[in-house]
C-alpha cells in the first residue's frame, strides 16, 4: 500500500494520476466515429468484452445509474449498434447485444488508437519500452479494480 504521507509515494501517485488522465484525454480524440460519445463507445467496448448483458448489468459495469444506461442503450439501438432481445430466463428483462456494425467500428477504433499509441511509443528507448510493457498488466489490473 503506498504511503501517501511519504514524499516519493505521494509524488508517484500524483504523477501516475496526471499521466493517465492526460493520456486518456488524448486517446479519446483518436475516434473513428465522432457521432458517438465516449460513454457510448465504452458501452460498446464492454459488450465486446462480455458478449451480452442486461441494461442493469451494463449500468453496474459502466458505473452509471440504470435510467442513464436505458437512454444510452436506446441511442445505440437507434444507431443500429445494438439489439435488444428477450432475456432467456426472465421475460421481464432484455439482453443487449452489439451488432456487426458496432463490432466493425470498434475494431477500426482500436486499430486507430493502437496505431496512435505505437507512434508515441516509437519515441521511447528500449529500456523505457520494456518498463512500459511490464507496467501494462499492472495498469490493466488497476483499471478493473
């Protein structure tokens, strides 16, 4: 556990926060489809990772309120990016599934963002690149806590 009262730990946490936020903002600008909000893209990414989900499950995973997720899903459905289907066990609920159009768009978006990051990484020396590769799983773990 970092000791935030200690100068080095506090500085490292501050630096990590600042760098992650700045990099995240810059990555958000590398979008394929400007008509989708970052939240809509995030929901599509979550569906790509989990397959299908109810709106309630999506709300929990995206840390938004269920009514907000209902609106987001309706917008995505109107754009042809998700389908709502009856829940296999509970007919009162719906299951959200991404469409082929959404999967193609996500693939292109990831390709563009990966290329942008790879271009940035070209400016790193071998030691910095090795450290970044080693840090990637740790950052991934933090992102999912």
